[in-house]
């Protein structure tokens, strides 16, 4: 006879650091992610701004962030799914942070 042990309490992963800032730093500093995902997104953002178009963060920035979340969680083996760590509010905060910082850089001519 095999007795199964039941676990009534599953401990939830709660990072002790700011996941928004950490993800942003990761995406900017991981050479492969930056080269393949982040920089091309910034160039698209630059092109849109230079042509007078608005940047739709949900269409342009959020897909890149979602790839970054997946890569970040996989690289650091943080949780079963990225939604265990990142909320929609976190994703929005990262998008706002990227938009704000890159908009300033674009306006200052960093990507010409």
C-alpha cells in the first residue's frame, strides 16, 4: 500500500527585489536579447517618432517585453510560469519605463 502525502500549503514565489527594474536591466544588458529584440524595437520606435506617428506601446513594446519576461524567467529559473512573478501591472510599468527612457534618447538623437 502506498500512502500519498498531501500538501495543503504551496509556498508562492515572492521576489525580494523590484522585478520591473530587474527585467528592464536584464533586457538592456543581455547581449543576445538586446541585439535580437530590444534594439530592433527601439529602431521601430525611432522610425515611428521620426515619421510623426504615435508609438502604440501595446503593439510595439509589450510584445518585446513578453519575450523578455520569458527569457528572463527561463535564464534565472525563477518560477513555473512568468505570470507567477509578473503581473499585467508590472508589464505596463516596464513598457512605460522603456517608452519614457527611449523617447528621451530618440529626441536627443541617440539613434540617428
